[in-house]
């Protein structure tokens, strides 16, 4: 008897690969056969998924393509991928549809950022469902882009940060700050195509849930007029460890085991965001001066032009001693679920935010270009959050105070933890 199959096409970045593979596992558990088409760049490890079929397509990128570190690079890479993969993806999909007799292919599921796939799916008469790996409210900001550009709000001054956008009172200027630093024209064009091709799709799957984003989901349904499926958080069904592109350093769990409950501040800025040398040193000193234990993920090349920890001042590691643990990449979900973890300083990537929300870990939020700018307001009603300004150099004193408020101050951290949405 024929079964049902789906073909999935993840965007090759960690924060997009994780939810796509989690979704694939969820669908597999519901009885669907799973076929993954993937780029050579950041390709997944098929041996972690013996129950899926994998097809690699050429993406036209050079072998050692650098992971982008700022908004301009990201837009360039996304645009390049979307044009480079058209032919190889179409050929691969057409072949799969013509030879795959075992299962009836019900649909194609692609990341929203693979906008060209809508035309390919239409050409092959295959329904395409979009997976949007970020939160609903940040996608709504995408739909406001033409309006925000027209009004000149995207280059608002820092002094306006706390003000509400007059025509969209639910939005503050600081929530849209992420758009400020890129090549606006290209970014705007890319976002417009993503929104348009999402509108043309057969439905949107969100790694989010109604209780968290009800108001925005309603707006989204009205705007897109297609079915929306807020079926997250995916990681509660399947963890992200098997789709990790970097090896997760498990030794930090043994270190966490030795720390007091709720005492450790976990610091990670996800897989893409980069910082400069001054920021790196301010973070290091802020963490050291807070006197709290900290687990810090310093990805190789997190700081432009440096390999790993060589920018730390001489004697820094000896000074912080056992109170600090630094890894290149952590088993984040396990870290957040660990009883010693008392706070998370995050760049506000959506996966990180959801993972933290679900474990009841209060956050110090510092949105970066890669993070959805509206997250802070999403977190607020659910958990306390401490916001550090985005795009502005934050000093060690401010960092130290934020950590102390979260972890050291008895009352505030406790209150934030107890204000969970469940
Ligand atoms: N992650 C991890 N180890 C780390 C840091 C992050 O496994 O040391 C995972 C994290 O659990 C999340 C993903 O990488 O699932 C990062 O996605 P997110 O949306 O938070 O940020 P992005 O990397 O897309 O900026």
C-alpha cells in the first residue's frame, strides 16, 4: 500500500536546520516518509537520520564559504543561494516526483526564505507549505516593511528608540532597529519576495504556539489568507542535538553539575551573530566582575579576525578560575534544562528564546541583526527580561548590573522565574 511522503528543504543555517529537522521528525512520527533535499553548504549528517532519505544539490558556493557575520553578508548569501539553486533544486524535485512510486508525495515544505521554490512547486503542481522558523510577530514586521521604509522609520535616531511607531503602536522604534544597519534596498527587496511567495503558498507552519502569539497569529491569518499552523515548540518533541553542525561540548554539563542551583549565567549568541573586539572584552569583564559563575559559548571566529580566546587579557582565565567555563559550542537545550542554570544572556534567536521560555530560564535579551526584533515584547508577559540595547556598545558595568539583577538579587530573578506562562 502506498504511504504519504513529504519533501523538505531546509535553509542551511543552524537556526533554520534545527526546526526543519524537528518538524521532519514530528511528521515521521505521524507516519509520513521523509525526504530531505539539502545544499552542499552546511549539509546535514545523514547518518544521524537513517529513517530519512537525503538528496544533496549543488549550490554554487565555494567549498570553504565563510559563514556570514553581518546583515549585508546574510542578504547577499540568501540572494545568491536563491538564484544558484533554482535549476539544481527543480531537477532534483522533478526527478523525485517522477521516480518516487513508493509514496504519494503530499507536499513540499521549504523554509520561508527559499522564496524561489514557490514557482518551482507551482510548475510541478505540488503544494508548497512554508516553514517560518522565527516568531509570528517578527514576520508581521516584514509585512510592514514597505510602510516603514516609506515613512523613513527604518533609519530612526537612537533617541527615538523607546517611542512607539505612531501608526503601529504595538511597535517601538527599538524593535525595528535590526533593519538599520544593512543595505536597505536589497534587504527590502528580499523581504518583499519572501512575503509575496509565502502569500502564494498553501500554508504556513510556525514553530510557535497560540498562547504565546495569539494576537499576531490572528493578524497573520488575515494578512496571508492561507491556513496557519502554530504547532511549536518543536524542540519539546525532538531535541536539536542531532542536527547540530558543530560538535556540542558535553563537558560543560559535568561542570554545571558542580554549581549551585540557579546560580549560573549561560551566555550564547547563537550560530551567526558576530561581535567586535571591544564588545568581546566588555562582555568578558562584565561576566568576571559580576562574581557569578558563567558558562560562555565563544564560537570560533565569534570575533572578527580572531580564532578563539586569544583576545582575552593575560591572566583572565586564571582570575575567573573555576567560576567560568568556556566552550566552542554547547548542548544548549541540556544547559537550559539544567537546575544550575539561573539565567540566559541571549542574542534572541527564536530557537534560543523558545528553548529558554520552555525551561523557565529568565533572559537578558540583546537582540542582534539575526534575531527577531520584537522578541523582547514577546518574552515580557511570560517571563521577566532584562533588555540590553541592540546595536549600541554595552559597557561592562551595565552587563555586570544586568547579571546581578538576574542572578544575584534574590527577589527579581526569583520573580522572573516564577512568572512562567504555563
Ligand atoms: N545552539 C547549540 N549550542 C550552542 C548555541 C546554540 O546547540 O552553543 C543551538 C540552539 O539550541 C538553537 C540554535 O543553535 O537551537 C540557534 O538558533 P537561534 O535561532 O537561537 O539562533 P541563530 O543561530 O539562528 O542566530
